[in-house]
C-alpha cells in the first residue's frame, strides 16, 4: 500500500499487480489470458483451465511461497553486514537475518492482528438481530444490554463488524469502550439457510431468492387475473340470465322473492333426503303442564310455533 500524498509511488504499486500474471503466464492449465488473445472468433482461454477454485487457491499459495523462498533478487541493495554473511539474496533469508540482527518486528496482540486482517463492514442492530446481507447475528452482550428491544422501541443503529469472507457466519465486533476486547457473533436460527457458506455464495443465494420471489409474484398475478376473468364471466352470465327472466316473466316483487326462496329451501331439503316442509305441529305448545319444581334448574324450554319464512 502506497503512502498518502505520494503520487510518485503510484506506478510502483500498480506494477506489483503485474507480478502474478508474469509468474504464471506459462501455466496453460489454469486458463491464463494469452498475450495475443482475439476477442472474436478466437479460442476461449477459459476452456484450457483444469482447476477448481480450491485447487487454484492452493496453486497460488505455492506460487507466493516460491516467489519469496526460492527467488534470488538480482538488484538488491545489501549493506556491508549482510554481504559479509554470504547469504543468498532471497527474500526470506534477508527477512530472517534482519529480524535477528536489526531488531525483530513489533510485538502485537494476536487478536488485534487477526482483527486487522478481517473485512470490515457496517451492520445494523435491528429488533431481529445484527443484520448484514441477509445474515442475522446475536451475541451475549447484545442480549444482556437489550440491544434488540431498544432497536424495536427507539430505532436501529449501525455497528461495525469484521468477518472472513470465507466464513461470514463467524463474525466479531470490537468493543470501543474496553480496549482489546472482541465479541464473537453467533448466527441466529432465522439465518440458518446461510450457515456454513461463503460471502459469494450468500450473494448468489440472495439473487436466486429474489428471482424466485419475482417468478412467484408473476405466477400469482397471472392466477389472480384468470380468476378475476372467471368472476367477470360469471357476472355477465348472471346478468344475462336475469334479463332474460325479466323479459319473460316481467319484473319481480318482494313476494315473488319470498316464494322463490321457499321453493329453493324445499328443493334443498328434498335433495338432502329430508321432508319437503316442516311438521306443522312442530313448536306448538302442548297442554301438558310441567311438574318440575319452580326452583329446579332443569326447567323445560317453551316451544313456539314456527315463524313464517321472510
């Protein structure tokens, strides 16, 4: 990384990105872009690749080790003490000699070093948990201090988290009130679908879910439109039936509607296997007197004559 306000270092830094392509340009089995690549009507260099992502990562790690442990620097400006040792100008040899003779590296807290290497992102403390990219975490301190209830009542707030893109479900956050203290985040059950996957896979799953929701929404709208069309057709048919009935029998009155309702009820009773009409004596009070004591809770309920259908 170049220092600030040093534009003259820009070219040096950018040239370092060219090291990888120069060291592996002769490796044809990993799909390197050739120098004379024709975009149109040319052979696709990706067809020459044989490695998957894990094998390619292992290959590049070995390439970095080879670059630092086996490569001799031809233009290294060594001092007199290092020349006197007779050591080769290999980066790792120079490093170990300088650590032993020029002072070791600065001692740091291992947790601070690990935290510095993790990716930092701004999450949000919500009523459901600490949210970022469809992931929901929780932690012991958040539960003890009622973060989620506070977010429900007083609104959400940001929180800086750190995580490894390979294991985004295992995140941490640094406590600014207590220096050197880090709190681990645990994924909640609501985000269990994204447990054990990489950040890239989470993005792919999110895109798939969005596409599935869009497809389901489109299918639901299609079904709603079809059912609405069926209802419109039924309404048109009912209106046409009513118009034909009015044209044939004239306009209907309230008494006609009552008679038609009674006819429909009688037809339903016949279809159900019951009597076409009720027993006329049903509900008529009898002359029998109730012998039950007045204070008895088992008094019979009076029966009434049926009311005419309206």
